[in-house]
């Protein structure tokens, strides 16, 4: 479905009910629940968009995820801040996890509004590690990892040439943050419980408003595709698929069936 397309009506697909909602263009927003706006920014890749959410927070907005550090994303945020967000300030920036499409403009938003960054500890520390590590250049251990996985000389050369891409997609990542943990309740125009998942990333934060069953899922739960589950050379003996499957089983046991799930993609 393309940006701006309107769903004709509520529909069912593989046991999921999709409500009739207008997909917001960059810089616009759609109300998806009381006090919750859905924004959507483009990504320069096959997965061509990210869904972001703004939650009414007193006189301002708490935003969930930030988009890539690109001119297009900054333009979308600038338009939204002046328009659909009513010129009200960002009170806090909550990043579900450390991937660049989620944290890329977190620093830009935090600095602009003097707002705190909220993340789980493992996600924040991993982001800082990856940004700092890239300054050291491509490690020999990573090349050995990729060659053991069957990469050709051409693929290794492309990886070396493009090394440092993580940091280039993140602008001025904050040097401090406020930790959120599984089970913690955040007061953001109501109570939102932190629910942590694993596998796609190490300590992925989801937000659950229990009173009306709204669940901001990030990349932990997606509607039509699985989360990206990858082993990286920084932890070559990890079992992210096992982590993800165990995490999904735990979420299924923990959460009710009648949630409005708000994913980061799709």
C-alpha cells in the first residue's frame, strides 16, 4: 500500500483485524487512539517507511522513535511540528531500540527541545558502542566472520567501502539518557507499561496502555513480515532467533488478544 492511500474499511487478514485509517503522508498525522498520533517517514531502502507515534504529554508530545538522519526526515518532522503537532514542544523522545531508522534524529529532537532520551540500557549502550567503534575502521575479526559465512571478495570489498554507515545515519546521538526497564510504568497522558522483547535487538522497548489496549510494538511485532533476525560479528555466537521466539512466546502469554498493535513498519 502506498503512502496516503486510504483503506476502504476494516478488514480481516490472517486472523488480524485492520482498522480503516488514512495512511499519513510525511509531515502529516492520523489519530489512531485517544491522544495518539501516527506519523510516517520515508526510508531510502526496500523497507521504504517507518511509523512513528506522538503521545499527548501535558502541554507537549512524547514521541516514539525518530527516523533516519536524512534531509527528508528532518523536513517531515519540521512540517509536523509546525502543523499537526500544533507547535507544541517535544517533552521526551522514547526510542524502542538502537537501529538507525529509530534513533537517527533522536539527538536532533532532544537538542531542539531540551528533551530527555528514554531507552533501555542495553539498547543505548549498544548504540554508543557501534557509533564509537566505527571510528576505528573495519575490524579483521568482522571480515573473518563474513568470509566464514561465505562472502565473496567483492562482497567483503563493498562492506569495507561502506563501513561506518551506522554512524552516518545517526545525528548527534545524546551522550546521556534516562533508562526504562521492563514492567516500569511511564505516565504519558495516562499510564504506559514498558514491555521488553528480544531477538530483533537486545532489549527492545514496547509500550502498553493497558486501560484501552494500545500497544506500540516497534519492530518486535510486525503485521506481514517477521522482524529482521541477524547474527552480527560483534557477537558471533549469539542466538537471536532463539531469543526472538522465546520473547514472542512470553509476549503471547503476557498480553491480551484484543490489542490495537501499532508497529514501526507496515
